[in-house]
C-alpha cells in the first residue's frame, strides 16, 4: 500500500490518526474515535497469515475476557487497490513489561502478585472457552497508568474448539523461545492445554522478580534455548526484600518442564495462588 494514504478520509469516525508501528503487511495507528474514545487501528494486508489473523480476531470478538483490550470493530476494506483486514481496538495507556524491565530490571514483590492475579484470572476465562494464548511474554503484557495488567496479541492463540492451523506433521509449533512450554515447542497437540500458558506465566513472573529469564540468559542460540526449556529448573536468586517462599514454590511449579508436574488446570492454579496471597 502507498505510504501517502489519507486514512482519516477512509475512516472518518477516527480523528488525529498517527502511526505507532509498521512492518510486513501490518500497520498500527493510534487515534480518537468519535464513539469509542482512544483506539488502536490495525490494518493487515490479506496476503500472508490470513487464517491466523482471522482466528485472532474471532477469538477476541466473540468473547469479553478480563484484562484483554476490547475489539470494537473488524471488517475488510479495499484501500489503494489492496484488500485489507482492519480492526478497531481499545487503547491501553501504559508500558509493556519488556520496556519496564529494560529500565528497572525487576519488579516489586507486590507488583508480581498483581500481575499474576490479573493474568491468571484471564487464563481461567480462556480455559473455560478452551482457548490457549500461547504467547505470554513481557512484550505482550502492558501495565496501565493505574497499575492494572493487560494481555495482548492473540496472534498464535489456539482455539481447541476449532481445527488446528499447524500441521500435525510439523516438528515445531508456533512459539517464542524462553517462554513457550516444551509441549508447545514440540507440537505435542494431545498435551496442549492451559498448562502451556501456566508455564509462560511462571517464566514471566520469575523474570519480573529476578530481572532475567534463566532459559535465555547466556544461551547459545535457539537450539540451546529449546534444550534448556526441556530441562528447566528455576535457579534461586537473592532479593533485598523478602519474597514469600510459598509464592516462589508456586512459580517454580508453574514453570515445570513436564505439564503433568504443573497444576492440572488454570482454575486450580488460580485457587492455589489466592490461598497463598490472601
């Protein structure tokens, strides 16, 4: 598409549009919608990953999950002779965890509790709909200006009610190294459920407390990261403030390499978490 497109003329209900990011076939804009307030406009050329984009939009559109930005509108449109998919989504004013980690290296004990409370609650709701996010990582979590945590980007989410978009014969499923569970990496579809998201939450929570991801730190390439994931054991770390040992045990259990060693469901994990932190 041309870079000189007047998007405010194409989307007259959105004012003050400005670009946030652009890459590949996807462009993201921030604007003020006359009905919804501050929004994010995403425009995707319908060339590659069409099925995954539609799956992502269907999951968000058909559900109203806690701590997930609302999807107000989605449709297709011809822009500059190109058929595109667009979505208008709720804007979350805040910072993603990666940017915060890069600035302050680690989070307070209470911040980690707040993060786990919000995101575990979301995973329980996803589990009830048989949906697995599969990409929980600092880049996909935003802390807003009042301290709430939001889960973004359902681009590789798995809807267990629908057919899989990954061939069973593929050696690997879609994953982010250092955060994806072994069964997700290995495309072990029969084992794949919300326990994969629990693994990712455990890794993110540990990184928030320790300031680093132990699978990624000092690794020697992606194959080494995959190998470490298969045998992960979270190392001990020291903090100047005292961290609840029961919470550390909980995080360690979430991040077990074998899914049978993790809590069997997100709901059981969340109930255990509430018992620890009440």
